[in-house]
C-alpha cells in the first residue's frame, strides 16, 4: 500500500474513532434542520427516535453517547426517561430541551446529573456544541455536585474545568427567568468571568481541585458566592488583569499575560464591576460575593 494511502486510511480510522453518536428524540420542525446541520458540522452522527420507547430500544441496539430530548416534552418526563436510559447505558449524557422550566425542575435536573438543560427558545449551534463536548468529556457526569438546594438558595461544588463552568452558567441562567433577557445575559457573563478567574488562578485548571459556588435570591437582590482553593491575591499584584492597568497604559495587562504564557483575557473583575452593584472579596482574595440589586 502506498504511503499516501496509508496516511489517508489512518486519518479515516481516527475520524471514525472520534465521531460522536447522538440520538435525538422527536423531530421539531423549527429546530430539526438547523440542529442537524450544526451536528454534522461537528462530526456528530445522529439518529432520530420517535419517542421515549423508541429511544430506549435504540439505546439497547447502539452505544449513543448523547441523547437530546424532544423539545416538546417537559423536564419531569425527561428525568423519568433518564432513569430508564441509565439502566441500559449508565454513562449516557442527556441534554434536556423543554418548553419551560421552574427553578425546582432545574435543580432536579442538576441532582440527576443531566449534562445540560435548556428551555425555549433554543440555539441549534449552542446545543450541537454541547452535544459534541458531552460525547468527548470523560467526567462530565461528576463535574457538578449539588450540596444543598431550593429555589432561593443553591450550593454546589464543581471541578476546575472550563466545560463544567460553562454548564453551570447555563443551568443557573435557566434559574434567572424573572430577569429580562438583556440583564440576565449581562449578569451571567459577569458571573462566568469571576468563575473563570477562580478556575484559572485559584484552581490552576487542575482537575482534582474543586470550587464552591452558591446562588442566593432575595426579594431585593441576586447574590453569587465563589470560593476557590487558591492562596488568594493582593490587589497590587494584579498586573495580569485589566483592572490593574495604569491609566497611562490600558493594555498593559495584555503584555503581562503574554509574557507569562497565560490565556487571553484578564477583563473578568473589570467586567463584573461594570455589571453588578457590589463585588466584595475576602481578605486573602479567594472568596468573592457578587450582588446585583433588583430594580
């Protein structure tokens, strides 16, 4: 066999090995075509199940890594189905799509170790991206641990992976349905920035380290708490962050991050300060409170 053919065969074998198998339940006329295109673009093979019984039958026949539920089914139905699916495929990842969801239902999804829970309207590209990541993730079922939870106070522990942070942000965003879309997006963007700081600087992206998070709702405010396992920081040492830039050089932190081999960024604290009403750090800097007043 020619060398060129050998290389091509090796690539084909590798591609087959890395294909993600996705099972979609129900075919939504508005979501279906766009989701199919997005999954195909991400090297995901997908099949359709006509309903719950058909999904269980197909799972017995083939090792689907990810199941995406019918957008018309409710979260309670999907969680009942997940229990049956795990009896067949214990490691299957479930992406729940539902018309709507209460905070109690979102919490139930977290407790059931659902990979992702989304309510309408849906973004096909976003869903496809998470489906691909779910298929390739090795520990996504244990990335988020619910310590205690009810609709106004939820406490969690997460591993120090970017994917886990993004999943948590998505779950908590679903619990902020009383906020208008614009303020909700801004608040969750600010929370993600603070969470990423904890993962990068506090946990140093080490999988074995964990971060404690709490989300509290009061009549007057929404509060997020983040506690990382790091040794903290001093404000005068934040050369790598935009908030530490001298007034004469607003891009100084970019050069510092490049010199230290850090990922692009450094705007987390600055962004959060511009969104929330209060940003309070503990004495050593490894705990932070974000407070957003309700208007």
